[in-house]
C-alpha cells in the first residue's frame, strides 16, 4: 500500500480541528498511489450525517509548490469543471503541515475509477469532452507552472534509464527523445495551456455511468494541449497489447474536437505527440522501477508499475502512424 507517512488518530484529529467538521470517526490509508500519501477520512457532527474527505500529504512536491494546485482547482471549479478543490479551515487556510509534510483536505466524491474492461465508447466520449472543457477553462488561468517531468527531466534521465534496459529498448527510448527534440526545433504552432498531465482511467471517478470527478492534478502544468490529449489517449483508447483500439480512439477524439477544434499543426504533429507521451510514462516508470530518482522510501511500500506496458505502447506508436479526425 502506498502510504509513506503513517498517521495516528490523534494527529488526524488535531489536523481536522480547525475545519469544524466534527469528530473523527474513521480513517484509512488509500492503496495504489505512487507519489503522495492519501487517507480516506470520515467525520461526524452530532445530529448530522457522516461526511467523507480525502486527506493528501505531499511526499515529493514542496510546500511552495502546492499553492499552484490549490488555486488551479479553485479556478476549474469556478468554471464548472468537477475536480476536488481544497477545503479551507476557519482561518481561510487550505495548506498546512502534518507530520512535517504539506497537507491538504479535499471533499470525497462518489464513484470509483473504471476497470479497463469497463472502458467503452461512451466513457471515452465523456472523457474527450471533459478534457477539452478542462483545457478551455485552463486557458483563463493566469498562473503558469513548468512540468517537473518535462523535456529537461527526460533529457537528463533518458541516458541513465537507457543503461538499465536492453539495447533494443535503449535505442527506442533515445530515438523517441530525439524525435521530440527535433520537433521542438521546428517551433510548431501548437496551442499551450494548463494540462492535467496524468489523466489515466484511475484518475477519473465514475458513478452510475457518469463522470463524477477528475482527480489527481499534481502533474498539471503549462504545456502543449495536444500532449495532454496524447497522454489520455494512450491510456483510455488502447487494446490489451497497447495498440490503438479504433472505436475508443475515434469516440474520444471526435468528442474532444466537438469542444475544441484541432489546428493544422496539431494534425501534423499528432503522432509525434503520441510517441512523446508514451516515452514520458515509460521513462517515469523506469525511474521508479530502477530506483533512479532521489527519493528513498520504505522498501515494500512504493508501488512499482510495470515499465514494459509503456515500452509496448511506445513500440506501437512508433510503428503505426495515427491521424486525428479530419479537419472540417
């Protein structure tokens, strides 16, 4: 279970006290996370129903990093995007320290993420529209942030990761990094704005067939919107072997384009973005799997996701050229 910071009843109760949410009834560490520690927390005010929250402790991001995400989620909620926005205590403060870590309390939304077998055309269409709506709303957000796992990160990490894998994989990895750098040198006319950066199917909650919330925005930054679309397609619209599943792919992209139209440059560089998105997540999994990052966590606690999943996805994207829906 990915709970890196273990908390007691007394610690959580003390943290909750300024929020006036009643007495702590129960708390439970959430399994499956990789970068942060998360707890489900239940409270009760006498004479009222129980309330459920999510308490997040940030293990990698610094205290000074967090206000960006607090402000961003406030902005998105104000623009009718359903994301968890931080709760504020009686002093109007959202960000506090708990066990020496930056900590934020969020409402808990109904629903759960879909199993891969539950992802169909309808779900992909819902997510395509929602990502486009998030992108449009994000373009009105004034604060900017560079990704902590952007081009500078992968340019530095790539050669180190390549030494940990077989020669064929190393060649493919470095080729993908080189292709992105070549694209950048052409200064493509690709729209930029706020991106989610990690909108995998386990970062969307569905309840009775409808999207109830988009969660985990801690990879949000300013980047190419097309890169965010590629990240999402590479998770939501694939078959078991990592290849594109045409019905899901078309449903997602057509729904997205119905809200935000792709420009000519986005059509031209689409496959390059699919390659870059696959490379980025293969590299982040290699970093954790081979212990190439600077974070030392308790053995057996860190969730290690199989890097080969994204090796296969990258291989397919480099071999099978994909197109966006036709321009009108």
